[in-house]
C-alpha cells in the first residue's frame, strides 16, 4: 500500500470507519473512496458490484456494519443478522471479482463463546455457545471471518480479519436505546450533572468485566495490519486490560465530576460475565495500544457537544 493506492473505506461515517479515514489522511493517503448509505446501499449486490467494477479500489477496509448495544442487538435480531450478512458478503465478493489487492474485515469480540476461557484466544472461535443477546450479530461476524478465509483458500485472496474489543471515541453513538455501555454511561452522568439529579442508574450488577480500546488506537492497528500482516487467522485487537462495569461507571463519574450516587437496575441483563482479548499475536507482530482508558474517556468527554446526543 503506497500513497497513490486507491483505498475504499466501507462505513466511513461510523466510529471505526471515520477513525480509519482520519488515520490514513494523517499518514498521507489522499486517494480515499467513500460513499454514504444513500449514495450506495451496501445491502444491494448489484450496486456494490457496479461500484467496484467502476472504481477498482486497490485496498478495502470493511468497517460498515449495523451495530448497537445489548438492547438493540436483542430486539432487532433479524435486522442485525440480515443487514450484516448482506453488507459483508457483497463487499467481500465484489472485492474478489474486481481484483482488490487486500481487504481488511472488521469483526467484534462477541464472536467468542459466552463462557470461553479468558483471555480470549483467536483459536477459541466456534468452541461453544454464544451470548444469546447478541447471537445474530456474532453469527454474521463469524461468517465474515470464514468468508475471508474461504476466499483466501479457494481464490488466493489476501483478505484478513481483525476482531476489536469494545470501542469508544469520536463519532460514537450516545442514543440510550441502542448505544454501548461506555457512551451510554457518559451521557447518563453528563445529564445527571447538568440536571442536578441525585443518582444515575446503570444496568445490572456492575460485576461483568470488560476491555475497552480507543478507536484511534484501533485505526492505528488496522493500518499496521494492512501493511504488515498477511496471515489466515483473524487477529484480536485490544488493550489486554479489563475493568468492571462498576469501576467504569465510577471512572466516568470522576471524569464528568458528578457528585451523586450510582444505583443498579437489577432487572436489566449483565450480558457476558467477562470478555478480555488475548492480544499476544498482535503484540508479537509489533503493535500495542497507546491510549489509557481514563485518559481516553477524558479526551472524548472534553470534545463532546450536546448536539451529538440529541
């Protein structure tokens, strides 16, 4: 990949895609293709094929996906399965048909079994039952990994996959109905401080352990893998550090400078009890995260504007 390469970012307006776009731009890559969902419906095979044949991108970052938190994943199960399968199938196949040099598919740590040993190693994939609340999304992402592997095996395509841990950062989703836990808590604590509320309610017991990575670190890792990695196995991308949801809430409370109490809604689900990525493969390849969690949250909060939440 050189500075004249034509690079297509699928999902360039999402948190991950926009971070990859910023990273490429900062590193001097200007020949970047991107289309909004109104310009190109990635679920439409004919439209995707036509774009690839017309534009002939050299490299592809496949960051487009239908995403959401526990509630959205559980309520819109059919949409999460159908939309994600269609998006990734169309792009991966069109990349093969048009002769793309290399493609990076982005998945999710939810691909691993709910009760897998910790930390989660790449070879734990398909080793047990998935977390029920996000099973459709996980199945779609597993299919994407296996599709990249199959196209590598049958057609000798240089298609690789990266599995990020829980992400946060610019362009995150702060809608309380379908956001992930970290942005949801930022919004809750900010609102509570602004409205002088006595308490903030968080879902579940707060005991589940989670790992978080700033999306700018992920973008750096994706750039690194696109340049340096050509292996068949998907690669975990994370910090290798974990924090309980309760500790996360307390951390966000400090960042926001909220003085009220934290209460638990025990009628809401906890989700997977623990989810920590084994990032030893990525570290052996030569990459490690840089942004510590509280520092990253503080920068995100300082840069936020209320208009992003409403």
